[in-house]
C-alpha cells in the first residue's frame, strides 16, 4: 500500500523532514515484514535481526509522528 499526503507541499522544512522520515520508515517497515515471510525455497531469515529492524522502523515512525504533532500544535497555537 502507498502512503498519501496532501499534494500541497508543506512550507515548513521541519514538517517536510518529519514526513520524509515517516514515509521512509513505513516503506522500510513493510520491507522488513516481508522478510519475515520468505518464499519457501529461500533460506529462513535471521528473525532476531528482522525483529530488531522492525522495532527500529516502528520507533522511527513514532518519532516522526510525534515531531509532526509537536510542530503542528505549535503552528496552530501561533
């Protein structure tokens, strides 16, 4: 699935940076989750490594989301 954001480019560089982190982390998360379900003929993945990568991706997504909430809250209060 593809993440979609409004077509209007955000004016704030902080918002653009947070959106880039959010989307790149979501794509990485999708990729890491696919590794956990390999095709039958391929060797089994290192599940400990995959799990660590999934946790890191989830952390990065949460971090980006928090940045966006913080930025937009400050902008709305000004």
